[in-house]
């Protein structure tokens, strides 16, 4: 059934297809034999581009065997040599010796055997039961299954690394596959993601590259975006193997650690409270009703401790600070209702505000400025 939105980001396609092909081979594998050739028919499909992320893709259903990995590259000594060097380099660069690494869609173990040779504790996941059986006979540790059918834990998970090699472009729901991989990795796990290079197809005008086996046609930009949207940080992305392949090394993204914000909050809160304590009996104002100042006023709990908040924006004047309900006034109030102390919380405008205070208002006003580094006493 034809689709009308991106398989990665969910945005609609542009209103018109890029290309339309009729009477095309319906698959690159499982070719018709003498018994089926008379009834075999070609298929039609359209090539679309996502209006959101820009990914080029077909609108057709995947081939019947899309969950299986079928490789002819095993017969190429040159490819074997390339892969052997590539896997060993990754093992060395990311200290994967003896660590658990899984190949997603390992076929009959053509690459998995080379991955194991690189010194890692190699595992594989493959949908084809026949391929799994062949892998096991070769002494490879392979489990039957398809990654998008396993949103939970895979056997032997979590892993320290993963490989998915020229398989992602076959999948009708690549985002779910990437998220399932993410869910089966240790923190700081790395991965190698490779897809056919659509940049090269564009550069060389390879019009015959479109076939239903490949639903997705990645450039470096769209591959990076697909990986970033699904939990991976790009370490490196380049063209390899005579420019036919985009090869991305990725790391599992981590949740940001903002716990140190509490220490900064405690530091600033303590400084402001101690400063206000030294000003006991004096009238105090804050200059600045921007979002940072409003947040600090609430976090330090300054309600009842200062007289008013000054802001030059007329639309804020006559209003009150949210949560703490302190009146917001114009700078003119410093003359009609003077204070002894002004704490400037005007972010990038703070130095400009200090100059205004020193040039236009009572020179005896005590001035402090809240900076990124803490509270700075300017005057008084």
C-alpha cells in the first residue's frame, strides 16, 4: 500500500513525486524461475522526497524478504579485506576488545565472522532461519529475529557496540529499528551504520539504482538526521568503498546531566540572601524583569524582601512578577520612590544598566550585579 509521509520523520512528501517508474523488477532477489516466469509481472512505484527532512524514498511496500539479509559480497576477496581492516580499526579505536558487539541483520555470517576476528565478543541477529542455522554451524553466536519485532531486550543485551551494514535502507520502519537498537545498548556504546550512497547516485545520474528492495535513499545529510532523531550522536560520516557506501560511526546519545545546576542555584541564592541581609533596614530594588530575573526572584524567594522591580519595557510596567507578586515599575520610580540598593539582573544589558544608574540617578545608590560567576558588588 502506497504511503504519503516520511518513514523517518513523519512529515508529508512534497506534492509531486520526483520520478515515476513502470514495469520495473519487483525485487532484486528471488528471481522468477521457469515455473513462475509466465505469470511474473513488473511493478510501478514513485520516488518521493520528504518535505521535512529531505529523505528520498519509495512509496511502495517492502519486498517480501525485507527482514532477511542476502549478501553476494561474500565472494569478493577485496570486500573481505576492506571489512577486515575496517572492523579491526574500529575495535582498536574504541577499545572494543573482548566487549559485546552485535550485527543487526547478519545474514549467513559473512561479516560477523570478520567482526569476531577483530577481537570482540561478536553476536548476530538474523530473521532467516536457514541463515541462522548456517551461522550456528560456523560457530557464530546468532539469535533468530528481526530488530523491529524486538522493542525490548535482545538475547545477551546490553551490547557495547553494533553494526548495521546495508540493511537500514530496506526497512519500512527504520525509526523503530534504530530505537530498538538504542534500547539494547550500554551507555557510551558505539555503532557502525552503513547505507548505499545516494550522493553518488545523484552525482553520476544512476537512474537505474531505484528498486523496491531499497525503500530509502540516504545522503550524508539525511542519514545523519535519521540517526540523530533516533538517539545517536554522529562521530564520523564519510563515503567508503569506491563512494558506493555512506559509513557513519555513531555513539549512543546520553541524557544531559544538569544536576550541577542545583549547586549553582545554591551558590547564587546564598550570595543574594547574604547581601540582602547586609542591607537590612534599607530599601531594595531589582532592575530587570526578564525571564532569568523572574526565575531568580522566585528561586531565591525574594517576595517581601525587595520593594519593587524596575524594567524599561513599558508593557511590563504596572504589572507584577509572576509567582512572587512584586510590583514592576519604570526607572523613573527611582526618583519618585527612591531606594538605597539596586541589584541588577539584566543579563547582557547589565553593564548598560549600571552606567544608567551611575549617570542619571543618586550616586549614593548601592549597586550589585548578578553575573554568570555570581553576585558582584559594583558600588557601595
